[in-house]
C-alpha cells in the first residue's frame, strides 16, 4: 500500500515539475499537483479494477472498452478543467492535449498489473510444485513400509505352515497393494473404484495381522460410478494412522469403525478408532507427518473443495473428511 501511494505521489510530482520555472504560481502548482494526483488515482484504479478487472474476466470486452473510453474522456476533461480553473495566466488547454499521456498511463499501469499477476501465478505454481515434491518424497518413503511388509510376510509364513486356503488370495492382495503404490500413487487423480479396491486389500491384510484382537466395521459404497476420480494416497494414510494408533493400547480390544459415501459427487469419509487416553506415546521421527501431508495435499484443491476435522474424545480418535471428486 505504501509503495502504491508513493508511486502515484512521485508520478504526479514529476508531472507538476513541468510547471516550475514556467511563470506559474506555487498556488497553481500545488493545486495542479494534488488535483492531478487525485485524478490519476481515480482514473487508474477504476481502469484496472473495473474496466479491466471486472469486465475482462467475464469476457465482456466491448463493455470494458466502452468503460475505458468513458474513463479516459472524464479524466482528460477533469485534468483540462483543473488546468484552466487554477491557471492564473489566462492560458487554456483542451482535453486533446492530455489524451496521449493518459492512454500511455493506462497502458503502462495495465502492463505492470499483468506482469505482477503473471509473477504471482508463477510463484504460486512453483510453491505448489515444491509442496508436491515434498509430499511425494514422504509418500515414496512410506509406500513400502518395512514394518508392514515384515508383519505381513510373518503372517504369510504362519498361514503357509497351517496350509491355509486364505494364503493365495492374501498374496494377490499384497501384490495389488505394491502394484498400486508403484504405478498409481504419483498420479494427480485416480478412479475412486481403484482407490477403494486398494483400501480393501490393505484392510484385509491388517485384519489377518490383528486377528481376534481387532473389531473392524467399515462400509464402502456399493456402487461407485466409473467417472469419479479421487486424489490418491490420502485415505490410506487415515487408515494407517487408525491401525497404528489403536495398536498402542496394550491388552485392549482394537476398535475401528467408519463409513465412506458418495454424496452429490463429494466423498464423505468418517473413521473412528480407539486411542490412548491421558498418556503420551512416542512414535518414530515422522510421527504426525502423515496427517500434515494429507492436509497440505488437500489444500492444493482449494479450501472450498474439502473439509477435514479431527477429534479425540472418550478414548476415541475420529477423522471426518469431505472432499470434491473429479469427474472425467
């Protein structure tokens, strides 16, 4: 704001310097300075934020041109009137004398505004790309979690000793998980049905891991339209946190409940799990990064495209998420 005001003050001062030493009184010069300063400010701001800023984004180019011409005539007429009224030497001037300067002034400030907007857009895109790179690094680091693989393979070994008929299906689910993480997690959006299948494979393996110590109830949509797409590697983090945090409670049944629905092309997700109450649990150095990166990634969609709420109450931790789904 200070630089903006300083720019107009210097511009008006530079213009008024032309009258110094030309026989004009200081009364006229000061009146001309403050008068032209007000005219510049009103003319340029209405041109930038009304003629250009309001009509051009709405593709009303003719209205924009008409408003600009009207502002141009009003500004030049006001400047000519200011000159003629405050001039104490009897000289007069017409608005045509000011037209070239005011056209240049509008073109110059408009070019500055366009350049500034382009710079801010570029800076925002660079920041978003850097944020995506940071998130990509985290998700790549957490894609094939050693503990998850170790526990899963241990479970497979036990099922192999028992010659369980479940083993082949579970091995296919593990293969699906690894394939999904390698080929789909880096995409901006993937089919919601593909993501749901991935979540079901992950849950099936975790159920084998926790066995009878787990009470799990979660409902997925029965029918998922093929044209709905979702941001990947978001929901899986919420499930990972639910299993991980629930597992910190010794000698207690792990309870995880929730649901997922599609409402008006929005994904509505709720997940609740048992959580240690009134005790501090220390996890690895990346503790908390999962939810933080999920929040950062969702923010790239825009604040009006999602809502994420978490709550810890009565030994339960819950997360509620609603986000826009992309249609293709």
